């Protein structure tokens, strides 16, 4: 069973640039969630994708966008980067079922983004 | 907006001591999960509690879900250096999304 993998592991960008982060889901998982985690804080929910459509979004501006592909892998795109976007970006996959309340999130190790 | 609070924010104890961390909310959650995160890694699920009043044990860790399903606690007995990490509680919302608390950073000193 392949776990959740994220790329790249580290990235340095300049304010105003655009960035794309990638995530491969764990085998058999059909839902992907993205989180932003500032240093010393808990993960903040950005959005979730199920069957290639966004089906939930946290309090993030439209310059944060995403995609989910037919193989359930996903991308997070951030436009017009700001200094406060510096954080660890975590991708988590899970399985949505009729009784999904106990479906755990399986996280990758994240992408550390630094905006200068 | 459903929010989760955790206390304490930081905890530094000696090996062998006991500790309890708390997770509270003004909202009801259909389930609560506890995760542990180590530096450079993503969070890893420890347990899911679903029923109000439920108690689950995982070796030296005891998890409790409040009767009203608004709060939870994690008790660690005889802490070991390997328990060091960021402990996160997470609640599944009515829209089936998982939101996290700010975490409790635990340091167990040998």
C-alpha cells in the first residue's frame, strides 16, 4: 500500500509569484484535503476535493485553488504569493463512504513553502 | 463557525510523569480524532471517538469523549521521550470536513 506523497518537499518563492504543489493519494482513497500549517500551529483547512470537484472550503481567498485528477491525485495552486503564505502545506487523503465519520485522514509529510 | 481549543499550549515534563491535555469546543461534533505530529512529518491518527462518554485506551494513552460531544481529553501515563510531539485534536463537522485545534506541544525530558 503506497502512502500519501507530496512534492516538492521544500520550495522558496518570491512575493507575487505563483506556486503549484502536488499530492498523490494513498491507494484506494478518493478524497483529498489540503491544509496550511504555520509554525507551531494546528493545520488550517483550505479545501477538500471529492470526485474531481471541490466540496468544501475553509476561510482562504480565491487565489488558493486546486484540482483533483481522475486518479485522485491533486494539486494546490497559490497565485500572487504573500509573505504570510509561508507555511507547511499538508495534503491528506481519505475514503468517503456512507458512514465516513470514522474515516481517518492519511497525511503526507508536506511541502515547506517559504515566500521571500 | 466551529472552533476547537486545546490546553495547555505547551507542556514540558520529566520521563515517568502523567499528563492530561484537553480539547474543547462550543460546538457538537459527530466525532473527534486525536493525531500526533512529529517534526518534519504529517500528523498521524491515534484514535477516533464517536459516542458521548466513550473512553478508549491505546497502551499508555487514554482518550475520553465528553457526554455532550463537545470536548475530549487525552491522558498519558508514565510519559516517555518517544511521546514527544504535537498533539492535535480534530473534529468532523456537519459538512464532513475535519478541522483541527491549535495543538499541544509535549516535550518529555529523559
